[in-house]
C-alpha cells in the first residue's frame, strides 16, 4: 500500500471521529492500525467470495488521479458511488458495502438511495453488479427533478461492449446515456520491499475502459459547455454535439423492471447532508507519528501477497 493511500485512510479515520461516526459502531474501534488491518481483511474476504478472474482483476485497477481531478473540474463530480479502497480524497462523499467502513467516513450501500447531483461510478467487473449500478443511474436520472449525472467507467472486454449484458441498457435508454470514449487502464502491481524483485514481476495487461454518461435534461444544460478531452489525453473520444440532443425524462412505455421499488428509495441527500466536507490532509498529523516501522512493513508485505 502506497504511503499516500495510508495518509488518505488515516485522514478519513480521523474525520469520522470528529463527526462522531464511531459512537454507534460495535465493537468500538481500538486504533487506526487495527481498523486498517480489518479493512484489508474485509477486502480480501470479499475477493475470495468471487471466483471469476475479471472480478478479482477489478480489485487491482484504480482510476488515475487526473481522471478524478478532470471530472471534479469540468463535471462538478463530488460523489464516488462504488469505490473499493481507491476512493479519491478530494471528493466529499463516497460509499461502501460494509457498515464498519463508516469508520473511514464512508456512506453505506450506494444502491440504497436514489442518486442526485454529479457522481462517478467504477464498479467491480461483474456483469450483474454493473447492470444494477447502470440501471440505478438511469432510474435516478429519469426521476430526479434536479441536475443528475453519473459517469460510468465500465470494462470493455476485447475492446468492445457489444456482448456485455448491460449494453442492452445503454441501447434502450439512448435518450439518457452517452458513450463518451474509452481508454486503457493498467493494473499497477504493489512494489515489493526488495527492489530486485521488480524486474521479475509480470507486467499487467491494460484493460479497455468505456466512459459513459447517464444524465437528465437539467444536467445536460448545466454541463453542455464543458469539455474534458484535454484533461484526460489518453482517452479516445467520440463526442458529438450532445448539447443539441433531445433528452426526455419520461419513462419508457413498457414497465421498467424494478422501477416501482426504486421509487420508494429516499434521496442520497439524506446521507450527504449529514456530513460536512472532510478536512485536508495537512490538518491531520502525519502517519509517521503514529506508526511503528514493524507494523508499516507488515502492511506492505500483506499488500504484496494479497493485492
């Protein structure tokens, strides 16, 4: 685990304490070190439940920092709906599937509420999970009365998304969904403690990632004058004059599966309005003041063999 990631997690842990998010969690947390080890253990256990190679691979691919920065700059993104351990510290809100991750200032279960505002979603590479996440974004854009846009980063196996089950959703809701472009995402291996081992590590193959935007009319009007092509230069863009495309928030004539249950969900604002923006990293004491070398080394070894 990189030192930057440790600092981000430490800041989130400290922020959760200031917000009083630890008060209702049992058993009560002992220390940042013990909870960090628990976080890594939960991640490993989740990975072990999945036997598919693609799903396991998704836990080793994180979006580059400049992608987060670009979306925050030109698309006003403030929420990350499906982060693993790679959430971006500059985003005020992110979600997790485990309630104990509230200790790291995470909201619980992004699919438990309707999306509002501007979000990024990079789910695990499981077809059913991606289908549910994409459908949730579509229904949110359909029903929301305010500007709502979700930027989906989806795997494009063999350079194409035609055969993926969730592609049918993109095609069925062309009035809400736009395929903006694609780029190659590397799986970066954790560097071993012995630099001599670096040359013997297999170099990971890049994976094609498709960037799709799911938005409603209000979001289109809000973002139509923004351009991201220069901020993510490695992407191949196929942008048209999307500002002139008609967008309808009306539902399809047929009954959309799951829409009735979706309407019963509350807005994600019920979660986000309870939490203020996390402090900057400089407001928290550096990790070197809290960690012993042996513990830090142990975490690095765990990352080498498990991640």
